[in-house]
C-alpha cells in the first residue's frame, strides 16, 4: 500500500515506533537499557528536526535507500514521544482497512 503521509486520512499519524516485549522490559538490567534508549531518541529528535541532512546522510547506511533517493524524499516528522490520540487514529484506520484481525487497544502499546 502506498500513501501520501502528509494528507488525510493519514496526516500526522505515526509511521514508525519502537516496541519491546514485557519479558524484555521486566528482565534484570533492561529497565536501564530502555530508559537510555528513550533518552537517546529524545536527544536525536531535535538534531533530525534542525538538520535534516543528518537524516539524509544516514538513511543509505542502514536502508536500501540510495543517496540520490535520500536527497529527494520527504522526511517524516520525528516525534520524541508517542501521542495516544494519534496511535488510536492509526489502529482505527488499520481496522477500517482490514489490516487487523481484531481491534487493538492502543493503551496497551504505550509506556512512559
């Protein structure tokens, strides 16, 4: 499925996120690891917003996006935290489009 992420009905819907199993999150030492990861994401967001060339230069190093493609694509918004209302919109849209076998409660996906 190809969509324009800057127009309705998907405007401002999160295109990616980070998840962990509860087993991993609850395991010894992983609380600190996950907290460090959250701090790193929050620190990286302003860098990506202030200097998109950092994102464009990095994309080809870990994806199949070429340097030329990286220069021309519209970059997404990089929110430092997940917005529960936007996640609800996403799961409702996924359900409406037949992408889910059963509804998902977005609240179970959120961790602060």
